[in-house]
C-alpha cells in the first residue's frame, strides 16, 4: 500500500492549492469530487455548502482518493484528519488528485 504524496501538514507544498482551499474551498472540493469520479465539479461545489451532507461526502471523497491511489488508511483515520485540520486534509487531497498515477484522476 502507498502513502499520501504530501503529509497532512504539507499545506504550503503547493501554494496555489493552499490559496484556493483557504479562500474558495468549494472549488477544490468540487474538483476533487469530479477527479475521484463521485460527482461533477459543480454538484460537488454545491454539496460543500449543505450541512452534514458535506461531511458525508468528504469522508466518501477521502476514501475514494485513498482507494484510487492505493493509500493505506481507514474511516477513523479520515475522521481524525478532517477533524484535526480540515483545510490541511483538503489541501492534501487536492495535491494527491493532481498526481493522477492511474489516469482517472487527471484534471487540467
């Protein structure tokens, strides 16, 4: 099993992702949902604003990214990552989606 390409607190490894997640988090969330094949970018961005549903989608998203990239982990680990530093977790997911080792998660 693999590991995340960037650590949970590697937020500044990609300043563009860091900026987007900090100021308009719905956009990278939607892009990640689309890259993971869970929804379109627009639907994902809208889901980000729906309380409780956003958290459920976030867990599914993180799990889908882990599965597609062969990253070891669990729902409990995802819960801790999201609760300890949600923005850091979203930046980590965005950085991972940009790598696209399997071709299905590429985005321009």
